[in-house]
C-alpha cells in the first residue's frame, strides 16, 4: 500500500480503489482505521476513492508526539496527503468524528476543496450539539435488541472513571445496534470488524488539549465557497436529520440528503441510496 511522510515525518498509509475523479475520505471513530469504509457502497465504480489511515491507526505509523492526534492537527495530515498526491484541489469526505477534521481543513485551506461531503458527522468544532437524539433512540424501542442495549448503556454509565477499554468493551458491543438502520448480518459483521480497528491512543488524543472556538470556526465555515453535502441517516441518533439540517446552515452553499433506513453507517444499511446521493452531488460538478 502507498505511504507518504506527513508534515512531521510520520509515515502515513492510504488506500486507493477505483478510477475517475478523486475523493479523499477521512475516517471517524475517533481513532478508527479507514478499513471500515469498505467501498462506501460502490463509489470506486465512478471515483478514485482514497481513504487515509489516520496517524496511529491501520497501517499508519504511531507519531512521536501524542499531541498530533488532536483533531485540528490531523487536518495537516490531510494537507500533506493532498500535496503528496499532487492535487491542486480535491473532493473531500469526512465521516462521523472525521467531519471535524475536514471542517478544520476546509476552514484553513478553503481553496484546496472542490466539494465537501459531511457524512453523518456532528461538527462539534463549530459548536453543533445533538438534536432529537433521545427521540431517535426511543423510536427504536420495538427492536428486539432494544431493552438489552438500554440496560447495557446504564451499566456502562455506572462504570468508574478509571475503567479500562477492556472494561467498557462488552457494554459498547451491546449498544452497537443503535448505530445501524437494521441489525442485519451485514451490520453485525461490520460492527464486529470494528472491534479491532481502533487505536485507544488516537481516540483519546483526538480531543485532548483541544480548545473549542465554536464562533471562530463557524465564521470561517461561513466563508467557504465550495459546495457542501451534509448526509444524514434516517434513524441515526448521533447526527439526526434535524441536526444535519442545522449543520448545513454553517455553509453558504450546502444541501442535505437523508438516506432512507440509514443509521450512522448508511452505506452499510442502504448502499444504493448512499452511493447515489454522493455520486449525484459530486458528478454535478462535472
């Protein structure tokens, strides 16, 4: 797999699939290897999909400086990748926590982004907060896993502050159905694969020492000229369709698409609709 040296010499890996206009994909987690993207429902059929393994995850090197895991500093890895690829500008996608990385990137390098996709990501860096999350979760009460997930969530909340990731693991697994539109075999396989895709250091470092300047970030995003697509999953409680609608207001040229039956990983739940929405948005620039 190809690698490059980022701004501080850390060697980062990226994965390339498909042919066509380039779409650079930034993973969430935070601290999750980009493997979980798969092919995003089939995007490589029309695009050169490039997914970056964030520092310390997947096949990328662990950085010498743990502070470089912070979300705003991860944006510099995106810029180093763009320079390595020799692109004057690029289509950019950020999923979940990765949406905050691409927000920092487009705020600092607006001229480098042709089109931006925010995929089920809540822009906490711009002061966005969950909207309607409790109602979205309650709407799943008819699911056979619901009661066990609610009980596990309560037990998880009761764990001591000094608990380890191993202590949390069984409770995290029990609440995973909330992340998907339906708890199908495909969703379960995706969730199980995720158990080995996280870096605890990268996860913890994502927000460590980060100083929120919501107003400043919102002001910068208001000056972004690139078209922006905000994608929501219909039943996603992390970034509900209502939250996505509010988020779109941060950008002067934005649109919102809700994926029917989609959760936090809508390309797993409804791949045709997910890839169709992204393709329609990106292809409109051609």
